[in-house]
């Protein structure tokens, strides 16, 4: 193995990794198939193309993505530096002139004598003796996706992202919600209410349940079927709807459809009434620490604002804090929890790293973060040093930890305070709590400058 590193994909993650490796004096071959070949969503010939919104989200370090950007600035991120230099007015958010941003990133990469840009589709394979970073993004070409299947195993590559919303546990109203698994929590026909409550109060259960009466259910369904949805590209529609049904489409099939599907109340008893609820929403734990929960069966294509409005109608979620909204779009990604360690290295082949949204991180800044972690770790490996494992008290480390933790219901994740370990004390003021979490993270990340 020589010391030239292959990077496949010239997006946000690939460019960040290339910069981190090249600035330490190592040679990089950066493969980018544009402008020879474009995906269905790309049109700019430059590197690091911003396809969707031009916003990198909040700059406030009391915002999870703002904290992540601040950590990346401390670590000398090229991409965040370019975003700062090409920003446009956006209040407290960091938004960029997308063309100038891509031009500036491309200029920096091209000017680096240690980086060779190869404008062709990469056709190598897992037998390449050099370190290879796969950063082909959510719209990986069909040709290379087959190669990834050989590397990872076909069952661990996903071709669409149909994810349900995720809320923080502390924002759920537990005066309405209750723990319980189907049938195990149900009150027996001959069981009086007091005996039943005593029996279930110490039962360990996997789900948090939100009961609905008829009036609540019908009001919810009415708003759900009339809510605004995101318009998908034709190629996304073909990929997605064959394998997954959005909850709003399901609801349009009839008023009781959800009650016989993901909201069926069979096997539960409402703690408030002692009887079976009319419908029930289940929440499943989504992280090891049990701080965030996803809405089971709520894959959706509603606009984010509509998700907040409509799903907050569910009893117990009136004040819910959504750390991730549901999405349904074309998104090639691997089962990171099964395949990667917390440096984004493939467990079964240490010569291969993954970076960007293909790992299961979601968002521009999150992709840059993964490229940073991979780049720094490849440098350490070439220098014969130990790997860099960022603590999960930092947002950079928490994302890497989430992506590399096995989860049967693995789904892509963006930066949010719900994936950070709790503080030692209970702080009710959310802004103050986030300030403490952010200060702790900054203090830790400073050690890696």
C-alpha cells in the first residue's frame, strides 16, 4: 500500500476529507463523475454542490447544528470556512450563495498540490490496496451502488429514506402517555382497575403509548389528510412508494384505515379510563440512552411545519420537541450501526471508510462532520498513530457514536441535543440546558485542535 488515498465523491464530505488529508502532506485522488455524468438532482459542474436548501441552519451554539458548526470551525473545517466566506443574509442562520460556495470549495481543492481530481466515475473495488473513502452521497450511481453491495452485503444498502419523526422523551406528556407492550399492558376482563394498575406499574416495556379517543382521532385524521406535502421528483416516487406507504396516503384510504394499521388499539388499556382507547400511537426508543423516541409507522411526506402542527395534535405530544422530522426521498445509505465503527471505518475492511450521507448522517453540516472525522483518522493511520475517537459529549462524537451503534430500526440522523448524554443535573429551562450541553462540548472539542 502506498500513501495515496482514494476518495470517491466530490461532495461536502469527500472534499472535507480530501482537505484534511492533503494538508498533512499526503496524496489524494479525488474521483468525481461530474461533469462527465450527472445524477438526477445535480447540475453544477463544481465540487460540493448544494442541491436542496442553501441554508446550513442556525449559527447559534445553543442550536444543535450551530454547535456542530462551531466544533468544526475549531477543528479547521475547509467547508465551514468556505460557507462563512460566501454567506448571505439569513438572520441567525448560516446560508450561502450556493454557486459561490461551490466555486470557492473547488478553487481550494484544485489549488492543493496534493489533490488530484479525476473527473470520471470510479470503477475500482474492495480489493484496491490503498485506503479508500466512499463519499458518493445519497444519490450514488446505480453502477457504483452495486459495488457497494459487494463490499457491505446487499441487505445492508438502502435505496430510499422513509423515516418517521423523532421526539425527545422529556417533551412527552407522561400524564397522558404510558409505557406498555401490546397485550401485556391490557386490563383483563375480570380485573378491577386498582389491581390492574398495580400489576402494570412496574412492568418493563419497550414502547411509550399515546391513547386517543374518537374525537381526538377524527380531528387528527382530518388535519392529516389535508396537510401540505413535499413534491417529489418522478425518480423518487418510483423508488419509494413501491416499498413504503406514507401515513397521510394511508389515512386517505378511509377514516378507520389507521385504526386497523399503525394506530390499532388492540391489546391496550387507557390509564385514564380503564378501557381500550379508540386509537393509539406508539413511540419506540431510538437511542441507547432512551432520550429520543420515534413515532412508529409515521413515515411521512408532509412538510416539516405541517408535521409539527399535525403531529402535535396527538395527545401527549402537544409540547413535543421534534429533533428530526419524517422524510421520504431517494437516499442511498448503508446500515452504519452494523457496518461501521465510530471513525466511519468499515469493520470488516480497515482499508475502507465511508463519509457523508451514505453513512446515515443527514444534512450538510453533518456530512462535513463525517468527512472531518474520516480525514483526521486516515491521517493518524498513515502516521502510525491511534484512531481519534471523539467523545459523545461533543456533537461530532455523538453523531459518529449514533451512526456506529447497532439498531434494528436504523434510520438516518441529523445533529440534535437528544443524542448527547444528559447533564448530571435536571435543568428545566431548555435554553439554559442547551447552553450547558454546548459549553461542555466546546470544552471537550478544544482538546482536539
